[in-house]
């Protein structure tokens, strides 16, 4: 069976049309992907704040007995948050922590839940080290530092991710934890 010139031209036209549709479709997909990436980058921002410890909701202290003054402390505490970022300023932070320490010095880790003014929540986990020192005259000072990782959330923060660092200090006059990092949602 021989093909006519008309059939060959029709086949060539159809192939050109399909190729141009594939190219157009690929361009559309690329533009959508690029705008999604740009949107994701636009939603990433630097965050900075201070948590002030609030009431201790629960606390359990265990003494393993392996070395003098070794304690495992589990606690839940409700902190208040101050930040220049309106999404975080005025939020409440629920800390679920565990300290492993000898004479007040050791490691800590836990999970947290930031409850924003809107009611949406951001979840994180954290880990670090802390130290208690006693000064002449009996005054004491506790310091701590570590890293946190944002693991998700609810509402606006459903797909939140990011993380950063924190450091803090406590003494007889008060306490606070300074934190900074990046969040994307």
C-alpha cells in the first residue's frame, strides 16, 4: 500500500502538532513548578523570639542510683512567647522535656507545641546540654543551649518545617530562652 503525498503531509502535520503540544505542556509544567518553588521560598522566613518559663504542669524526678546526685527529670511546662514575628508573638509554648543530669549538669531533649494566637499549632523537637554553676556566696546560675527541628503543625502550619538554635539562662532573678531559626509553611 502506497501512501499519498496528502497522507504524508497529514502525518507530518500531526507529528508537528503533537510535538508542539508536548513542548507547550512541558513549558506549562515547568512554569507551575517554578512558581511553586518561588511560593515555597517566599513562605520561608527567619524567626526570632524569647520563651519565658511559666507554670510547671507536671514533674517527675527519678534517681537511678548509679552515681551520686544522678537524676532523670521529666516535666511538662507552659511558657509564654515573645517575638517580633506576629505569627509567634503572644503564643504559648508547651514543653514536654526530659533531663538526664548529675548535680544539675547534663543533657536534655523533648518535644514542644507552639499554640499561636490563631489557635494553629507548630510542633518541634529539641535536644541540647545544660549546666548549673554555683558562685561564691551560694548564688547559682543555669545555662543551656541546643538545636530544635520543626516537625509539622496544624492549620496554616500543617506542612511546617525548619529549625534553629536556642540558648538560655536562669538564676534567682528569672529565666528565659532565646531562640532563632527558619520556618517554612
